[in-house]
């Protein structure tokens, strides 16, 4: 696994390699100016301790483990009931209830904010243009400078990659905590993933009705439009995106007057190896 990434939004997340590095930091987004390129986060592996690297590996592993467990959650529950493991089945049902209750506590957010990036050779999160989301709900309303007032934004993140690592880095970036991150409806329906993601940030379903409601409510939204098709096309030697016939989010943004901001994750394709070829059959399976 290559451990270097960069995210550039017109916002960008980047896992980078073999270039001068600055100490790990979060830049104050209030110091923004129009048409300015601003690095809101930058990490330096030279200052990362072995313990921090281990904790970073723990955060990345947990993403992947819970992702797989979420897919298998119905099977796990069924097997538990079939074999009369009633304590396990009861625990899973209780977990499901908690995952769907209306709570806003984020007990894992600070831990993941601090250590998630420590696993990689380097991470930069860069905004081009100087327009950075307010760090909380009142920032934009308290800003009297119309020149700097934040405009409601739809962040279209590419490429998806095999496991959306760049996406997860953005999800745990303090600058983007107020943004609604849209996950696959099937994945978000799983109590494991729903509980885990709600403990970190502001996840929502990527269903059309859900995205429509949050845009109508004036909130910033982030979504990887390429979806699982784009994950299928992942290649370590070339970046591919899947945007053909993906016009739904564009229509919604036009409907509500929302700015569309492309986000590109440099280095995403190098993180995991993927079997190549058989594209037509594999894309149909999606």
C-alpha cells in the first residue's frame, strides 16, 4: 500500500511523496483572501512518532474493517439468531437502535482528526480560490465582509478510489466538519457504519431525496459522484473518473443555486492495487 496522498479542491487532498514538507498543522481559514490558494492542512512524517503512526494505522484499519462488517451485518445477525447466540443478536439489535436515534455526540472525532493523517507519508488539503467553508454554523452569518461571505457549495470528489481514502481524510478534516458528507444509501443503512460515521462527523445518505433536502436547507454537501463505478475503474498508473450520465447532482445544484466545486484526490489510485480489465461486465455488476 502506497502511503502518500494529496487532495486538491479546486479543493484538493493530496497524499504526497518526495517533496519538501512543512510541520503538521491546520491553517486558520479566517485568513483567506479571494483567488488565493490556501493549505488548510499539511502533515510532515519526519515529525511523526512511531506511536502516532500506529494510531494512524488503527484509524485507517477501522475504516476498512467497519466497511466490510457493514456489508456482512445482515448475515452476522442471521447467523447469530440461527445458532441461538441470543446475546450477540440482542447486542446487534440494540446497536441498530442506537445508530438510528437522533443524537449529535461525536466521541471519536477528536481522535481521528488528530491521528488519521499520521499513517501516510504526507497529506496536504488545499483550497484554490480562497473560499473555505465556515468552521461553524455562525461564521458565515457573522462575517460582515460580503467579499468573503461563503457561498453554499457542493463538493464533487474524484476519484472514488478502491476504498475512498481521500474522501475519509476530508471527512475527518476540521475545516470541513460542518459539511454534510453523503455516503452510499446501502452502506449508511448498516448500523455498524451509521454509528461509526456519526461518531466522527456529519454523514448522510446519498439518496436523491436526502441530498435534495440538505441542499434546500442551505447546507454544504460533499459527494463522490463516480460511486462504485469509479471504484471499479481504479488504476495505480492512471487516474480515471466516472461522470458519464451523472447529471443528477448538477440539476439539484442548478435548482438551488449552489456552487459546484470539483475536488481531486492526488495519489488515491496508488493506495490499493486493483484488477484491471473486463470493464463492461464489471461496470454492469454495479
